[in-house]
């Protein structure tokens, strides 16, 4: 589907296949997140990622006070192949990470995806695969895995790394200063790693 039709589909609660700078994504509105778990046969204790067009869009939707360390990291890494997991609560967190107190956030370096997200607002996302199977590495693999879902046109999608994003989680305890911890090494190598 072209961008405007796909945006309307997503805004009405439908699921879609999208390009990113890492791996193809399965996406829905946060209020329809249960579709991803159902489509993938994925346990709901595996949280989803909230993908936005830019940092400003994510800050506005979440409405939480961002620590300076989070802003500094986001500004340095986004758009790019890094997911930042930060302490968070509220309706979106409850929808994407039921029972959890954190949320993974990402701004991908993929112009067609960013344009779509400007129309739809942030979307709940996950890799394109059935739970336990390897993720789709290309648009062809994504379309084969979920042939009934619409996808963002035009094809071919922009080149992607074929690796999952690097995941950094904010860790803080008591009076100790917080720090970033690498939860998953991925497409972007981190300084000192």
C-alpha cells in the first residue's frame, strides 16, 4: 500500500509490514498491540518496542520527564539502530509491556518509515517472525512470512543491516548514579564494546 492508505489502515487498528534500517518490522497502533503477540504466537511477557518518527514525537506521546542522560543518549544515537529501554509507566507501557515498568523506544534511520510515522504517530513494533523462528532479514522474507498483511510501498525497501538493533537499558539503584547497560549487542557497535 502507498503511505497514505497504509497510514489509514494502521490508524484503524490494522497490522502492517514496514522497512527499518535493521530488520523488517511488524507494526500496529499501541492500542492494538495484542495483534502482534497473536500474529507471532509470542508470549505477552516479551515486550514490544515503540517506534517513533523522531525524539520529539516519542517525548510528546509518553509525557514523562526525560533525564538528561536519556536525552543525551537519544540525541547521539537516533535516528539509528539503537533501542533505548527507559523506566516508564502509563497506558502505552501497559499495552506494550504488560506488568512491566520500562519501555523500549527507537527512532530508525529509514526515511520511508519516518514519513509514515509522522502520519500515524508512534507504533508498537516487533521483528517479522513467528515466535522462536529467526527474524525476516529482507522484504521478500517478511512478505513470505505474513503474506496477508499489507506492506509499505514502494518496493524494494531501502537497504537494511539485517541485524537487530542494539538494546541499551537505563539502570539505576537507590542513590547510585544511573548508567546504560547493553542488553543486546546488535547492528550498532557501542564505544568500548
